[in-house]
C-alpha cells in the first residue's frame, strides 16, 4: 500500500504520530502555503522562523533516508491552502492512505476534516502526542467542574508525571512559589546577553524571501536570532538553564528599559514548532534543583508555565472552540489604536513593549498581560482586534495558545473561563515591577488630569463601567469598597479624564 505523510509547519518533531503511523518508505510532503502565511499579517520574523525551520527539518528527514517532497513559497501558485495541498498529493503521488497529525488550530483542523479525498485514498488524522495531556484527558478532568482553574490541573499533571514531587507530595512542601517570584529588577542588576548566531544560507535565503514577498507585514528582520533547528533550540535552552534559570524565579515578572528578555527562556517558539519536547524541557529544569544549580522557586515557576499554563490553555481551547472565540463579556468594541503597530505613544511602558515586539517578535508574559493586555482591557478594545494583533506579532503565537491567554486571561472576554477575575491594574503595578515610569511623559503618582498616567483613571473607569458584571466577584470586593469611598468630585474627574483620553485614541 502506498502511503504519504503531510507534515504541517508547526509539526517539526521526529516523534510525530503521523510519521510513526506510516510506513518507513512513505512519501513525506511539506509545503509553504500562502494561506498559512497570510491569514493574518504574521510578523516577518515569525514567517522566517517557520519557513527556515521547515526547510531544515526536511533536510534532516532526507538525511535519515526519508523521501521528502517540499514546495517552497510561491513554487506552485495554485496551491493556496492545505486542502489544495492534499489534492496535489493525491494527483502527483496517488497514495492509498495519507497521514497527518491533527493541527493545533481549529481553523486548519476544519479545513482538513472538511476535505473530501478522491476515490481510492483515505485520510487518517492522528492525535498530536507531543503534549502531556490529550484532548480526552483534559475533557475528562474538566467534566462536572463549575470552574476550570489551572492550579488544580497543574497539580494533577505534577502527580501524573512525578515532576517536582517527593513521596507523593510537592517538593519543598508547596505546589506554587508564585508569591516569591515578583521582585523588581535592581537598578544595578546586569542581565546576561543572549547568544547570537549568524543566519546560515538557508535562513538567509528565507530572510530575503520574506523581505521581498511580505514587506507589508509588521516587524523588523535585522534582529532575527530564533533557533531554526533542534540543535540550535537545545543550545539556547542549555544557555538558559546555565545562565538565566537561577534568577528566573525572582525576576520573572520584572520589566526594565532596554532589557527585552531579562531572564526568560524564550522556549515557547521552539516548543510550539516541535523543536523541543515539553516533558524533556521540564525534566531538564527539574534536574537543576536536585543538583543545586537553581533554586526551587525558579524551577517551579518555569515548569508551571509549561506543565501548567501551556497544557491548561490548550485544553481550554479545544474544549471551548469554536464559540469561545466570539465571546465578549464586557461588550468591548473600541478599535485597536495605531500605536500597537507604530509604538508612537507617550506611555513609556506601552512604547517599550511595542518596540520590543517589532524588533524581536517577542515580549515576555508580563508585558503582554499587564501592559498591552491591561491597556486593551481597560480601554475596552474589541477582543477580536486584540486577538488578531497578538496572533500577528509574536513568534510563538498559534491560536491554540494565543487565544485563551489573550481572550481569557488578559481581556476576561470569556467571563471567567480561564481566570477568576480580570487582570486589571493601575499605573502603580507598572511602577512596582519596572523602571518605565521614571522616563514617562505621564506621572504615575497623579490620579487624574492631562499629565496623570492613563492607567490610573482608566482602571477606575473600567471598574465603574463594568460594576454590574464585577461587583459580585468575591475577588473584587476590596477594590469596589475603595471605589465607593471616593467622593463625587474624584469620580467625576476619573470619568472626565478617561473620556478625554479614550476620545484621543
């Protein structure tokens, strides 16, 4: 029986279930498809990363003796989507069976499952086994629960994998060390530089392609430094373990002018492409506790992002789609401000986050949650516009991971599926966790007026506008009691300042 395997652009793993299911002599097909590169305006570096990593992976498969058919971008103008690619495979290879591992995104999954194979060909979609929890396992865990909370799912996966466990209990006696991981970066703290590598000939060729064919997309290409092979991804992760992990816990929420990466791992893009294995990454980090090379709070905080949030978010996505993407709890409808692309804003924190995003296709989780996300939440920006922006601008963004994080955690647009309360904050939080306020045109200590930090009055205006939806939340009682103690003059000043600022957008 002749067989073929279609490998998608974020499935660059040798342990892929479709590869394991097919015969060793099966034809392998990979394609740089127009619709996948353009369905949103992906950051130029994201396109370079995916195309270059795909081309390197194809060469690795060929070196293993596999038969690989590869279509580069624009090589076959009529193949614009994955359904076209499947039809092309049938026309050229005439396989009796085609294997493909399930896509990560609902959009693409619908395309593949809606494709009708010609007579004599069967399409088999295999589960993506590169995650620790299957769709079925998450659905079983979620069944009957009034609320889905990452913390409890995370604890169950810790027990299941025996990671950071000792005699059935969490190592160190606590499940979560988040309270220890909120330190501001000292002014004299020297953050280690990240390793840089010159693009090889394959990557250089893709950079030229993207510069020519995707010139209207957001982002710069000059700083491209993402790993595009398994070896490069492992090397960068090893550098993180040796150099950054010991300090990651203390400063994982910290932000500093000129420091884009601080002590973060940057492994998200490699994990989501398949260049790193999530369980292996967690075990490698865990080993640093036992060898006393990193403190427990740092290792637990890092592992929680992968074993906890990454797995939980994927579970929520597949459990709740497609209706999830259309929820809008606060009925937000404001247009996305231009400065999300230009960086031209007087707010230093927003400017820094957008500039880092443009230059590196990256901003760490607190910049995404508490700067760009917090502003979108408080300003009432339409969730679909915000979700599209996050999906466009980050190298690690795929809808399965981006949507629940943005829609649920940052915007609370799902009404509490992901988080128990909105992650809303005033300028005091930004000042506590960064040095941005020192050089900002606005004054973080001023509550209202033209020179006040917009986060200050937007925060209280957001609470006022959404009182009917939030006042009953048990985690919001204290802030509403504070709001109720304000006199009429201050409330009017808040409303006036917010209205004037939002009108200026």
